[in-house]
């Protein structure tokens, strides 16, 4: 399982609507509104990083009010003990 976080900027006044739509998406496991440089952070889980990229382009960026996104991919590595 792969995970990624998407930092989202939205059009002024659409924060709540974008948040609700993002939470309704099957690929989204969590979403929170933020203060600062970005308006929302969205966690996506999928079978691969390619699937996460597809969800960002086809689902997150398609939400009315989304102005831009920045995707942070979680590292997939085994830590030795």
C-alpha cells in the first residue's frame, strides 16, 4: 500500500466545499483544513504511487474550487533494526 499527502490551495471561500468533496472520495483516508500557505491537506492511499498520481489528477484536481496541488509521496522503505 502506498500513501501520499496532497497540499491543496483553493479559491477563496471554497475551503469547506472542497473539504467535503475530498472526504467523500474513496481514495481519501483523511482531509483537514489548514492555516498557512495551503488550505487543505489530503491523505490518499492506493496500491501504488502511480495510482496516487492518477487520483490526484483525476479526482482531487477535478474538484471545483481547487486552484493547485502539491503531492508529497511517503517513503516506502524497510528500516533495519
